[in-house]
C-alpha cells in the first residue's frame, strides 16, 4: 500500500524549492513504500519528502525520486541516492544510423547507403546515478543540491562518466548546470531512445535563474545562461568566444494539481563571430519563441506538445545541436546570418493499466534559407516513434519501440532509417 502524507503547510514552500517546480503541488502526496529510510525520522520532514517526490517539469528520461533516504534528527535536511540501470538492444533495418543507441535523424546518410542498411547494437551507457539534498532553513527557506551523471562520456558506444546536471538552489534562485529555462522538460513524449524526437527542444546550460509563482497556477522564470554555440564557417568567417549570455524567459499556467500545463517561452541571443575580410568582430541577433505543454485529458490519456520558431537557436533543437546552425555564412563574404528555424513535436500517451502504457510521437526540425551552402546541406528531419512500456514489478520496467526517421537535403534527396529497440530498466 502507499502511504498518504498531507502537505497542508508545505504546499507553497515546496513550490519555491527550485526554479523547475510547477506553480503548485497537489494537496496530498502519495509516497511509495519503495523509499528506504536509512536513518532519521521522515515524519518530521514531510515537506522535504514532497520535494523529493515531485515530478513537475521533469522529462520522462529523468530518474525517479531517490530510493535511499537519510534524514537528520530534527527533520530539517533530507539526502537521497537514486538512479536507474538501463540496458537497450536495437536492430536497424532499411537504413541505419551509425550513432550507437541515439537515433539522430540529422545523421541519416543521404542518399541511402547500401553498406549501412542494417545494424545490430546495444548499450547500457545511459544508466544514471544521482545525489539529491533538500533542506529547510529558518532564515532562507528551502534549499537544494542535485548532481546527476551517466556513462556516455566516451561517445555513443563508450562508458566514460559524464556529468549531466549539477546545481544548487536557494528559495527561488537556482545556479549551476541544469535544463535551460527555454526548455520544457515535461512536454517531451516518453521514448526508449535517449536522443528523443528531432524537433524536441533540449539543452542544459550553466545558468543563474530566478522563478516565482503568483496567482493560482501561474509561474514565471528568467535566467542568464552561458551560451553554447555551433557555427558553420568558411575562409571568410570564423568562430570566436561568446561575450553575451543567452537570456531565456517563460511564463506557465498549470491546472489539475499541476498534472497539466501550458507554457510560453522566449529566448534572446547575441552571437559573436569574426569577419576575416575586415578583420573585425561582428554580432548577430538570435531569438526564438516557443509554446509547449502537456494535458492530462483523462486519467488514462495524456497529450504532449511543443513548437518553436526563430533565428539562430539551433543549439536548442535535438536534431540541430552541434551541427552548425546557430550561424551560417551569408552570400556576402565576411558576413554571417542566423538562419530561420522551426521545430515541433506532438505526442500522446495512453495508460491501459497502472503497469502498462503506450506512447507515440511525430516530430520535425526544419532550417530555411541555407541553400547557398550546397545541395547536401540539411533541410529537415522527421522522427516518428511508437512505444510500449510494462512494469514487471514496481521498479523493473521493460519496453519495446519502433522508430522511423527521415532526413531531406536542400537538393531534394532524402535518406531514411528504421529501428526496433528493446529496453530493460531498474530504478533504485
């Protein structure tokens, strides 16, 4: 059985614990018996438990609440250790992506490569471990520390330790490495594929963020973030260090005790490059606007949606990150431009039983105005997923997934890939 813990006095306080929490927590919180209290008395720290078990604004791939918990005697500090062991097997057919477990449609060969038509692979390098500390201070309110790693640090098929998140928060302020304020984590459709849909907004930055709730169900957030950029250059232009932070903001409205929300996000960028013709540093303005959210239509049926449009924000799109679409050379030697970009994702989830659910998504990322870069330049990528998940026992999940990807270039030629993927994952 699950134990019910009432959070009457903790609701408003818990919403300020980090800037990624929903506008409000539910009036009651169900804490599974999976929690193992190693030391301390959790009865004195029910509000801290509320924060540890809050799933607001987390992506499906983010780990569950920590299973092993430590509390101090006064109930003012809780420390948890958790994560999951995840193994996947995959078979690519009628087109293959040679990128390990990640199904990145940008990397689909165009045209179809007969030597890369089929592939069998598997990995466990997306298994993750995290540490989470939540505390309560009479002077500052709630504070939190979070560190997450996985083992994908040596590339798609490697097993090097990789830092995923490391941040601290105090009240409404968060500082460190975490998901960008522009990104809506909980608007992403569940997939076994750790890369995720082509048009899904993604990205983690070093940031300083402030967020607060107001009214009933509203929350606003803004941050300054260390920019990460990827430019396409030639003999007339070069990449230089960035001098202005990225500035994302968002406003969100939540309802149904935080189970559903809609969010409007904006992003401003000032991108620096070197004009080698005039030997001067130049700047180009980038921006993006995004509408995203998730809606629990019924207890069994949920929808996911996100869509963005702008210029020079390729770093924040799954298919475009690291592929040179923040700035591209202009037709004028020495000049660069921020290409027009559009991305979107539509997804759904249906829970057949508490232990069995299915999910599906369609996503697309498109870049405009880059035809002068050559016929083999990326035009758009499409991503289709159909997935099924089953909890064998409360902590052991298995899944199977079909993925279809398509990449089309400026020339009009396209390539495709298909994948069947299986998963076993144990949460701890």
